[in-house]
C-alpha cells in the first residue's frame, strides 16, 4: 500500500457559454492534464468522471463517455455524482484506488454544458423529492436559498449588503488575472448594489452564473511521480466527503425544516464546519497552516460563511477579515485567487476539480499575476445538494 498521492497534472478549459457537448470540454481538459503530467493516455489505468445529469445518458456515464472520446484504452472507469461535490467525490475514488495499490496513474475529469439562467429541477412531478418540493411548493430557487443565508448573516452577525458586494469586488479583481475566467472585468461596490435585486438582499452581481467548462487532474502514486521526474510534487493530503450529523440544526438546501434537537443533543459542529474539519483531521493540518483557499462562492455572502467554516476566523468575524484585506491576494490568507465562481460560473461536475487545479498551480508557483507568494498548503471547499460535503487539502 502506498501512503502518498500526487497531483501530477492539471488541466482546465476556459469557461463560458457555448452549448457544445460536455464531452468536448472534458476531453480538452483531460488532454491538458495528461500533457502537464507527461503521461500518455494509453498509460492511464483508471478514469474517474464527474457526472452531469443534464446531458442525457452520456452524462450519467460521464467517465466512460469521456474515455470513449479519448479512445478506449482498457482503463477501469467510474462515474460519481454528488451535485456540486461530484468532482471531489471522483478525486476521492481515484485517490483511494491509488492508496490501495490498485493503480499508479488515474485521470479525474468533470465537464458540463449548462442551461441558460439559474438551475432548475428536471421535468416531471416528484412529490416525494425534496428538491422538487422546494422549487414547486415553496418557489425556493437557488438564489432564494442563498438570500436566506445572506439574511442570516445580516441578522446574526451584522453584515451589510456592502460587505457582500466587497466580496464580488475582490474576486473580480482576482479574476482579471485569470485567462480561463469567463468574466474578466473589475466591478465596484456601487455597481454591485446598482444591479437588479434577484432575492433580497442579493443583487444580480452577488450571484454566480451558470457556465460551460471542464477540468481534470492526473493523480499518481509517489513512486510513479518520481519516475516522471516530478521533483517538487503537490500531494493530496486529505479529501472530505462528509455528510451532516443528526440533528442538523442549521437548514441545508433542499430541506427547509431542521432536525429536532429537543431530545437529542446537537452534534459538536455543524455540517458546514465539519467539511473542513474532517480534512484537517486526516492531514494533521490546521487552518493556521493554510496559504490559500478556493471556496464555493455561489453567492457573495456564502464566501463569508466559508471563512468561518474553514476556521480562518472566529464566528461573526468574516466581515472584519474581508474589510482588512486579509482574504485578497497579498493578504494573510487569500481566498479565491482564481476569481471563484463569481468569475467562472457554475459547471457543476467540473468545479470541485477546477478548485483543485487552481490550488495546484498556486502551490507550484505557476499562477502568474494572481500568484499567492510562498504558497505551500491549500484547501478547497464546497458542498453538494443533499448533504454532500467536499474539501480537498493539498500541500507541497
């Protein structure tokens, strides 16, 4: 059994809105990751794909669809779905395959072609499906849920819409330096607050778009990385795919009622807090060791929540961290130096992998004008619908 997994290669398409088959984006990202690793496609022993549910049968078997497009090579294959956590789950499957000694080279790839506008449920009546119910009975679109969380920050921690707008300002500045970002334009607080209100208190520029795009990484054993001549490897130190614990005392989409804590004591930490905690525990690393973080800014207010869930600051102090410039490039702990989803938009099966790609480039010192100086340890964080946690911790 090996005890180390290395990210030997990383690849990502530019993100935008073209409406092409998602497999095209996956192949482009995969080929870039293979070239980056110095690995031939024929040497890949395992392919882990992130599933995209909106693209027909080929999406439900994304791993084999992309493998077929690259050319059948006899590799073993899997496809994972965990909504926005799909990419992290695929990384976990491939990583564990290597840790078990079952392969030395694995390709992890996710890609998506999204519909126009905010994501909506699939067609058909499903009255026993909480996701269908929250859309059809409550009218609770994703932006409505994001707005509830934003309102919570205002009511509990004294946040202001100007704080949310400042997150967008920071990330748009970061994204200006990222050639793969869809939106590369700086904005001001006034421009965010002048954009249309989508779900009070969130404005249009507070909420990420839906995008097309793909991302991929090549994972290898430490032994194979040495064979490839990788002198300073980026290692996967932990992957967290934790679920909530009963009673879940904080509302999580798509559920709009909390579990009863009347007769059962709350767990030691909330679901969102537990996502990074599990990764820290596995790696033996704490938030004080981090150099950089890529977090899931579906909406600006959610990035502020992540500061606290990752342990970057105490509960209620996220706004202070932001206002002090600590989470901007050049600050104490830069968050979303890629520009985040604010500049990329959602391409669901790809985005957790894309976060890992950005951290890899940061830890290698290959991030160009958005480079975080001296980056040694990085973490990614997001979550998927129905309690799919997602965090990957990497270090040099």
